[in-house]
């Protein structure tokens, strides 16, 4: 009642106040297949120019996302494919989507190739490493042998159930915790529309920082129903999508976007050449 349009007469002039344009809703379907770049890109980091400029936008919301599950659970991109051994030797697991059996086969293959004198096994969901003598293993290394103890929870050792950075043992070493090869539990959809007036209300803290200021939505992974090489359809109805409604402090135009898919650690996902799509609902005048 108080914000309804009113008309007042001042002499020979009529003045209307509280007049607002009607808000309209549109849906924009975005497919990274139609990105600006012609070069082949592995990671999901794309620049797109919309064929139509959307003006006077008030807010945007992601209403659905379709992601091909073509990313691996162990890869150099995720920096979780290596274990350090003495004499500077690094056991590197080839990029791939692994279960327990295939991972053990790969670990033993690479250990034999490096003449490490070590064998791997998984029994009752715990990893066992067996050696003939005293061995030191380092679990906070990447494929190049670089250390990153503050990123240790992303490493292969953590996935195999080990919780210390290094172990010195003779004979047999068994992991303290269970093996976890499920991959990321969720991904984030990042949308940067190159505007300075948006209110970024979707926050995902790390121990010492925030992952990305342009997160628009969180996509839960449902590996039971949508496994490797299947399309993950995320929306509010099936409970796999939680989206921010990104409101703007002033009127903005949407024309150019940078979109990414990142995991819980902020790493841009490698979709192995596949594209993903999503639908935005926008309110504008």
C-alpha cells in the first residue's frame, strides 16, 4: 500500500511517484560447447559471449546444471596420484577412474617398474604396504616430488587411509583409516559476469582463505545413480543443486561470462574434453 504509485498535482503539473518498471523473468541456457575459445581445453574454465545482451538485470539464479561425470578420481590435475619412496623415487599412478582392485593393480605395476621392493593390497577397506626391509614413504608429495603438507588431505596417501605425512616401517604397514575413492562429494559452479555490483552471498571457507568469490551454486555428487561416464542432472527438485540468488546493487548488463567447475578445494575440474551446461533464471526490468 505504501509503495503503490501516487499522483500529485503541483500547479499545472501532475507528478507520479513510486513508479517502478515491471520485473520480467527470462531463462538463459548456457552450454560451454559454444564458448569463445576454439582451442582444445581439458579443464572446465571457459569464456562465453552471449548472443544477446541482457540489460537492467536485477538478479540471477542457477536452476539446473548438467555435468558429464568424465573427471577422474585420481589424476595429476588433482595432485593425488603420487607416493614418495627413498632415493628420490616417486611412485606415480596414471590418471584414471579407479576402484580398489584397479588401483591396487596400478600401484603394484608402478612399484615393480621402479624396483621399489614393495607390494600393495587392500583388505577390509584398509591399505597394506609390504616391504622386505626398512622403508620410508612420504605421502605429501605430488607427481614431481614437491611437498605440500598443507594440502595433504588431497594426496593419494590420504585416499588410501594414511593420516601421517611420513612412515618408517619394516615388513608391513596398514592404514589407520578406510580407503576412500569416491571422488569429490560436491562441485561448485563459478560464474563471473564481470560486474562489480553483485553481492556474493555464497561463501565456502578453507582453513586460511575462501575458495572463490564468484561461486553461484553447489552441486552434490550422486555416484550411486550417476556413475562414471554418465550425466549428472542437478536441480533443486532432485536435491542436488543449491543456488545463490545473486542480486545486484544496481542495474547491470549480462553479455560476457567466465564459467568454471571447481571441487571443494578450489581446483578447476578436468572434464577430459567434455562440456557441461546450465540454466540461469534472470530477473530484469
